[in-house]
C-alpha cells in the first residue's frame, strides 16, 4: 500500500448542507422559482448527502424537492428510506417501488401541490449538461397535472451553485487528484512494452485502489504509434510497441468527488515530432494555468492555450474545448471555448486541457486540474513532467 | 493473479449486430414504428457496439437512429467519430460539440426528416427503466420541429429485444458471474474482524480486478449486528464486530455485461435467529431456481420464493421485488413481483433474489443469477454455501 496524505473526513457537516440550501434558496428567489426538483445522482447527493451506488439500477426514479422556503423533501422508493434517514433530510416520503403504473407520480403531485407558492414556477434538470432521471412519459404526465405550477429549466440555478466549490469540496478534489498523481507516477514501475492497453488499464486501476480511490468510473486508456487519433474509446487488446504514445485519462473518485486529468507515456523511443508536440501541449498548459485567475473568463483560458498551440503548428482538435469545470462529475460546466465567456471566481475547479493534432490523425492532449483562488489558481494535481515518462 | 476460465472474446461479431438490427426492425413493424432513437449508454452500445467510459461526462448528447428500414445512423459529437468508426456503423454524422445552442438538434431534425416513413411514429427511450440522455428542453424543441413524425415510447420495443440474450451475451454474463463467485469465495482469506466496511469493499474490488473484471460500478458493502436494515447505502467506516452480518452485492463488469448477486458473511459467531433466517433465504432461493423455466412467469417466481419466506415467518421486505432481469445493466426488466406476470423464455437472464425482515429492522437478502434454458434454467453463479462463510 502506498501512503497518501490523510484523507479528508468523509461526508459533509450539517452546516455545509445548510449553506448549500441557503445559497440555493437565494438563487431561487433571484431566478423566480418556488423550488427545484432533482432526480439525478449528483444533484440528489449535493443537496442531501445521500450516497449510494444503486443508481446503477435504472428501475426506480428518485426525487428530491428543494423548496424556496423550508426543508428539503425526499420522495423516494421504500428501499432507500433507511439510507436517506442517515442524511440531514428528515422529510422522507416513500412508495413501494417498483410500481410501473405509478412510480412516485401521485406522491410527487401532492408534494408539489403542498409547496408554498410565490412565482408559480418550479425548476427541473431540463437544460445544459443535465438529465431528468425518470421515464419522460411520467414527467410529461406529471407536468400536465400540477395546476398553476410551471415546470421550467432549473439547470442554470443548479450549476450556478455547484460550479463554485466550498473549501471542504476542494479538499476532496485535491485528495483524489493527489491519489491519481501518485498512481500515474508509479505506473512505469509495473508496466512494460509488449503488454496491452487492457493490462495498462488494470494496472493503473490497481494503483488507484491501493492509493485510496473508492471507485474508478473513468480510465480511458489509449495508445497509438506516434500519437493517437481519439481520447475516449479504449482500452483494447492493442499491444504497446516501440514508438507508441500511451494516453491515460483518469476520473477516479474519493467520497463522491472526481479527478480528471491525463498523462502521456513514451513507449520505448518516440520520434522528434512527438517530443516537440508534447513540449507544445506542456507549454500550452503552463499558459492556461497562468491565465486562470478571478476575473478572467473561460474564453481567456481558451485563447491563452490556443495561442501556444497555433504557434506550434496545431492542425486543430476534435474535442470541442480545452478544459471545463470539475467536481462531483468528471466534467461539469463551464467549458473553455472561444464563446463560453464564463467569468472565473474563487472556488471554481477547472481542468486546463490543451490538445492538438500535430500531423494528420495524430494528436496529443495534456491536462491538469486547478482551483481558482483569490489571486490566481492552485494546482490540485502534481504537475506532469516536461518530458514524458518512459516505459521500456 | 487468480486463474479464471478463458474469457469470451471481447465484442460481438457483425452477424450478431445484424441479428439485433433484424429483430429490432421486425419489432418496429409489429409496434408500428418507423424507427428508434436511443441516447443512453447501454442502448447505444447494444445497437452499435460503441464502448466508451466517456458517458461519465454529461456535457454532450449522443444519438443513434435505428430505422425500420436500412442501416443504423450515428449522430454524435466530433470527439466520438474515430471511436464510432471502429464499430459496424458506417453512417456517422457529427457536430463540433459542445455547442449549447444547438447540440445535435438541427442534425437530428434533418436525419429524422430523411427517414423512410410508413407509420409516422418514432420510438424514444420515454418509458419504463429508461432515460433520455439529453437536455429535455432540447427534446421538447426537437419533438415540436419534425412534422408528421410523432415521438412515442420505444421502451417496450427496446426491452423486448434486450430482455432475451443471445448465446454470446450469456457467455459474457456467465464469465463475470464466475469472476465474482471467485472473489466472494476468496474474501475470507484476506478480511478480518476489526476491519471496516470500507476495507471489505476495497478488498473485494481488488479480488475482482485480479480475477479479470474490467470495472466494478456496484459493490454495496453493508454490515449490521444480527442482520442489516437496508441493502443500498454503504460502505461506511463501520467496524466489523462479533455477531455482525456482512452483506456484499456485486455488479462487476466484463466487456459491458454485469453480474448482480450478493453474499452474506458471518463475522465471528452469529445468533441462531440469523442462522435460521439464512437457511430460509437459502431455501427460498432453491425454490426460485426450481420455478425458473420457460412458460412460468416472473409472478410464479415471486410466489415460489414468497411461500418459503412466509412459512419461515417473514415480516416483509423493503426492496419491492424478489429479483429481475440482468444483462448490460445491473437491473433490467422484468421484475419478480406479484403483478409483473412476464412470461419467461429461453435466453432471459434473471436474478433470483429473496429476502425478508426476520426481526424488526433486521433483514437478510440472498441472490443468484440464472439463464432460462429450453427446459429449466442454468445457474451462472457458483451457488452460495448453505451456511454463511465465516470471517474471524
């Protein structure tokens, strides 16, 4: 076992949840909502602290109502009652799910009808980077049944809250980024040329588990001779050979918070082209980190990185952006794109993720994670070496 | 490393995907659909073979159109094009996502307008145990824009296909069930009284990885003195003490297919009450396995198990059913409930999952996985021992 820094305490204090609710209620007043309804794993956990792996089962919908006045209400399957009772939520209403003909719909109707009204609008996860985790047939039925309460998009309100992390959340993210940094650094000790992407993936996962990660939902593991052409499909049984670049991108989890950064490994000897491209993405990352400070925008970050890559002869990138928010999920708003223009504020955790195609069909992508501070940013990851680690 | 049986070849043949498409097209004709649109990880993978962990990022929607006539069409973010090109799908249309103002909507509109029409209806994942993985605001926009094409619930069509597994799919599920069986059996060699639920979870995950599992998205790990009161929230830092029951439920993955079964461990010495309750759930499992054959229904399975549990003094169960379908997902339709009444046919993979509260607040749950055959069922798991494994 590898020793990592003392892990942050699991879970969050009641004060933290109260602060989340207060911020949410202020945002609802500003956005003219009488409440929010959340149904998806991360939003439910954010407002309640309810932690389960049971989201893997698609059978039952779960609802949390966050009202503009008063306490959070859980409307959930009976199977979840003892677990929800461990959280700070004390208004728990259940039904014996699964009951396909009425899986929570009549309970939700009466709960929504009982909410204090001021604006006649309730926010659901209807927009950007969100999903309503229930049969949409049932959602359609419910939204026709609650008279005088319009179902509107609550995503801007939810993301406005979740985008800015508390110190306790940042400590969680820093911890998992450090666990992943250690796993990346140790990988060359156990992996050899001639093994496969699948072997590499298994080995980095074992390093992460030994290092203290709870789960590893994302460990893209991809290789190619002289670079790769994509970063999301893999591992396969492709054998790592001389002149390959091995790319691993890790979304590991500690107590509900994710890392999201990658490393590139040189298998045997890489070409000068690849070394030059790596220097360019490494320098573009430096420029991104230097640009990450309060008052700058995500588009400023994008421009700082793009300038370095263009000067180095970038032929483009199929990723669509150069970094994004990070927190409970591998990727969260905002996006580092030319048009996003979200202003950075202290507490935002961002990935700095430049990449480029340097010859047709060959790309390199680099990534670090930072938190925006009062006067700049702090690196949460251990900075990648300027020259790729080598695997012989 | 532990030696397991030779793993089934990863991926599926082109013939298998052609057969899936043919069955889908026949079902669409029967259900009067001009096509299906799928957006969620397992449905996209089922029809295309596209395998990625990138679903962890909620930023970009993905669409696969399965038309009643002709070939599958992928409408996906640019970042996925090289990966989708590795599959059997050759009509791939992309946009440079993320573009919040038009993330695939105009591309989908024109793709849907170009489909051959006969019924004027297209199925989406609108119903039972399914989710539309895109902003519902965008879905609402799109369904108002494609004239003459009604968006209806495609879930019965999709589940009708996915519920009945091919021999290659069954081989995948059998393999991961065997890996999990081995991990369960080895756990007492490394876990001791005085360690925590979190330790137990880490150790079983390591056993699974060493045994050849790709991923372990579900490993509920829960303990209680003389039984437990719920089966979905845990692990925590609770210490395993004398007289506890440790419950672990494993959804491990091999090449996109899941196990779903649990084991109970006696920590030190358990009470006679607990031993009797374990005997009852073990016998109820026997009854469920005996009842699992073509022509029987899920409600017959439920009744066979319920009879044994009632005779043993069951005080009920908060789970809502006693087993369900299993495949790419931890839980799939149908459900073993009094009212489900789905007829079992060869190729269905089912969990047999009886459980009961035997004193107030203390329950035991048991589980095995079977595939329905021509004349009964085959056990995919290694049957749990009649007396619990002991951890000292």
